[in-house]
C-alpha cells in the first residue's frame, strides 16, 4: 500500500479529514503508489478560507513580485525534470519519452505565464465618446472554489 498524501492548506501540509481515499495505481504493475484523500467540503472550505485571508496581501503584491513564484516553479520543474518524468510514467503508464514531452510542455506553459504581467497593464483611451475618457485597470477579483 502506498503512503497517504496530504492537502496543502495555508502554507502547510495537513492531513485530510476524509474517510475515503483513492488509490494511485501504476497501470503497468497494478502497484498502489499512494492514496489521495477524497477531501470533503470541510477541507475545501478550510482551504478557501485560508486563500481568502491571504488574498488582500497578495492583491497588493506587485505583478513583478508575483511572477517570481512562477520563475521559481520553472526552476523547480527543470531541476526535478527526471524525477517528475519518472513519476508521470509510473502514475500514468506513459513511456518515459511521452512523460518528458508532457513535462517540457508544462514548463513552456509556465514560461508563457511568466510574461502575463505585460498583459496585466491597464490602458486609457481619450475621447471614446464626446467628453468621455476610458481608463481600464486590471485587478484580481478574489478566491474561487
């Protein structure tokens, strides 16, 4: 039997209150690699409350600082590339080459997301109608669950 995975809530790993778990199975061998909690609504609520509490500070964080977390994610994915590719292969039954391709695409998606701060810039349009100027400012709206 594999180890039980935890939820990541409010910056820390914690046990789920779930009574049911889903086995993560290696499709090639049938081996149980891990157990994932089927987290109940109370776990989801706890995560949403923590995210909502963190949101005001995160909203005030400049986009140039926020994007640094994506750069860190990219670095992690690069550094752990081989281990992550092997994990994908074990969990999904893909060939190692397929897993590496999938992971490379994920890294490319993170790289694209690193450019998002440019798209977050607002704009203004003068005289869109008589005596009316338009100002558009992009702002995060909050937590969704």
